[in-house]
């Protein structure tokens, strides 16, 4: 370890911390005056990809007032698919980070024993590692920030995401607060619930047809195109039919 690393906690991230704070300070006012909620959240995830080395994609999981959860912003379909697996299974590093309010690092998603159902399926998507950090404003848990990598993360990246999430929490609280009176804005709530129903329908198709997550997702998309409707509508019809069968 160099003397310079020793001065900065062994991680050499003093410059990174300053850059993160400066970037968020510049954006804070802009978000509330010129950006919609969706655009602001999308910009945060894009900044995460640029800030955390080795990141293939980033996303924000937010909770609504009714306890619903979903990916409110993501930089790629890969992120949404990896997140959807967590919501479907009710288990995974991002959910653990938000529930326990800790930073979670997974060096190898395929072999990590903590999430034996999620890990191998996430690895099949092409992911190698992930970092998740809670988003907390005061006493309020907002959700979690996560980045996915196609290579191994290490202590430095973990530290950078910790710094990043601390700043992101402040802005997420601001942009969500600007869009709500007593509950999260209808647009965010609707988006979260829509993604949840798609995740449930995808899981049902996987079990019923014995196909993978990607094939089930494509089947939903194909049906939506054929019917000239949205994937959410197809997913709602499928899950409703499934509930009718149970009765």
C-alpha cells in the first residue's frame, strides 16, 4: 500500500468522492426545475455507470407507500431482467441491501451461497458481480441503488458506490418529494406495479412452459405485439387467468 493510499483509507478515493459530490451538487437544482422525475432518476443511473469502474449497468429500486417495489430507472434491459428475478423470487442482494440497510458486494453471482436461487440465473444473463447500496433519507428507506458488472468488483468499487449512494439518496428524496403529496407520484407507482406484474407473468410462463427467463419475456413481448397492446396488459390478463384457475 502506498503512502497516498494510506492517507485515503487504502482506497485512494479522495478524488472520486470530490467528483461525486461536485457532480450531484451541479445537478440538484437542475433536476427540480428542468427534469421530470423519470429523467432525473435515469440520469442518476447513467452517472453511476460512469462513476463506478467496471459497471455494465445500473438501476434504482424504489418502494411506494403501499410497499410495492420495482426498478424505477435502469440503464439497460439486462439490469431490468436481473432485478425482475429478485422481485420474482423475493430474494437477492439488492433487496437485502434495502431491507438491512447495508452495502452488499457479490464477487461472483454464480457461486455466492447467499442467494442460491437468484445467483445462477443472474449469471446465466451474463453478469459476474454486483454491488448494492441502500437509499436512505433520514429515517426513511427509499430503496436501493445497484450496479452490475461483467467483471469482478473490489473494495475500491464498493467504497465508491457507498459514497455515490449517499449523494443519490439526497437527490432521490428530492425528486420523489417534488412529485408527491403524501404518496409517490402516480407515474412512479404505476411503473413499479406494471413491472411487478410483468415479472410475475414471466415467472409463471417459465414454470408452465419450462423455458428460461429471456424466452418467457420474449413470449410476452410477442403476444403484446400480436394483440396490439402493452406487455403490462398481456401480463395482467395472464396473471388474472391464473388466479381464476386456482379458484
